[in-house]
C-alpha cells in the first residue's frame, strides 16, 4: 500500500502482481436481467461501458460481459430462464459501487442519457459523495466519490504525463546518439589503384559497439579496420567512439610504425575505460604500390582471404585483446595480394547469427556466400551477404552485423 493513507483508495483497483502467493482477483460480478437486448444498450450507450464478451452458455442462457472504461470491474449480464431460481434475483440491490472522481459530473452526464437515479448526489456521514441508480430491470447500484480519489488520480495522471515526456526525451536523445554514431563510420574512402572496398554495419539496436573504418595511412596506403567492443547499447557505443577517436588521432604513427600506433591505442583505451572494458580489433595496412597487406589481429575473428584459385587463407589472431593490459605489444604478419583475390573482415554478429534450431551461420556459410557473390561489386556483395545472414537467422537480430570486403584488381 502507499505510504500516504488517501492513496490506498486508488490502489484498490491496481493489479498487484509482485506477491509471493498465487495471484487472485475478482473476475465477474453477475447481474441478472430480463432482456439482454434491453440491458446491453443501457450499459454500453448510457453508462459508456465496454463490451468484453457475448456468448451463449451450455445451459442455453445468454451471457454478456461489460466493464467501465478503466476495466477495473466486469459485470456479467445473464438472462436466466423464467422458471429458474435466478430469475427471482432480478431487480435487487447489487451492492456494487462504482467509483468516480466527480459524482456530480457523472450524475449529470448519466441523467441526460436517461439513467434513473433514486436520489440526487448526497454527502453521508462517512464522507464522500454518494448516489444510487437503477438499470432497466431495477437492479440498483451505487456511485461514489472521494476527494482522496480525485487527488490520487491527479497525481497518477501527472506521473503518467511525466513518464511520457521522459520517454519522449529518451527516444529523442537515442535518435541523436544514433545519428552521431552513424557519422563515426567512414564518410570518405581513400582511392587506390588496385583495390575496391566497402563496409557496412547493421546494428541490432539503435546504437552498438561494432566499429569499422578506412584510414589514409600515407601515399598509396590504406588502413582497413574492424573491431568489436565489449557490452551492448549506449555503453558499447561510447567505448566504440573512444576506440575510434584513439585510432584516428594516432593514425599518423601507422606510416612507419603501425605497431607503435596499436600500442598507443591500447594504452589510451586502457587508461580511459573501466577494468572490464576491452575490444577486439583487426588492423590491416595495404600498400597499393607493393600489393602487400600487413595486419595485426588483436583477438578478433580471423579475416578471410579468398584467393583467385579458390583457396582460403585466414588472417588469424596475432596478439591479445585491446584494453585489458597496460603493458601490451602486438605482432604484424604479411600477405601478398593478387588480382582476383577477395578479403573479408567481419564481426561475430555475422557468424553467430542463429536459426530456430539454434544453428549458427558460421564461417563455412560465410565463405560459401562470398564465393557465390564474389563477381558482384563490393556494395552489391555486402548486400547479398547481409541478406543471406538475415534470412538464415529467423530469430530477432541480437548482435551488430558488420562486414568489410575488399576486391583486388590489376590496377587502373
């Protein structure tokens, strides 16, 4: 119950489900009537109740359920047979009291609709305001109101309005965050002679923790970067922004010392995040003049290099995750690339997408999709692979789907 005594009046109609014992409430209050075709319009049109159900019972009796607009009490209108004991209960006082915040206003409204009141609203000794009315069969009901009810309703409406406004502001702020994060993804792609490339991120929520980027690392040098930070939602998006800012601000180091760049990024990420924050990252540096790709895989999923002859090579992990250790180092590996080769970098939202049987999309199906569509342009290839992943995963998308593809050619 509420700590303020008068709020207990409003609490009487609240569904209180946070109890240990099995839930229990009143389902229906039965009102016997002579003719449902007469009673039904009275309750629906004159009292403004809602029709919940209308059916015929196995005994042959008709049954109609109605409820006031807030749905706090259901009345079951039953038309008993004339020779049944229930028929003699028609026209009695039901001891059913309806609560309203303004008895006089409801009395005026219902009176104008033809409801028969037994007396004008009065104030009895126990407080509040009270009036009685009858339905077409003489079944009598009470209509009552208390100042405490009006005040508690006003408080409830105010709280509801404040919640709606808070939800509106939160949605607006989330939309702004989504737009800001969209701008963190690469807006400009450095142009090289021997490679075409593209990337995409399909977020599971409005914002997420997947990251991909394209950086100019100097003349004829391209950085292809993909990462996945720990966590979900806003927290992950903030970490992602932190990682992106560190990489872009330190990218000048990559020209001569890519390992120094990653060591610096790890230190910044470690110093500026909590102990539990980390990120996987695959950093690839492609030299357009030599056709060589140097890469460091910091605990990320293996990149896929589909050779022109059909072989598949993996860009496997070369060091640990970013951000977990203050003292950290990385190692670079190198691949030579040829016209017709295809490189794919991706996050676990691709390979861990699951179907209703709990089976994951996996690396094998990803390779199959890349092979099937490798002749398409990079953008079309991305769209085809993402579509394949989404059609496979018939359940709700639980993680961001992020992919980079790069196709190597003979030069322009």
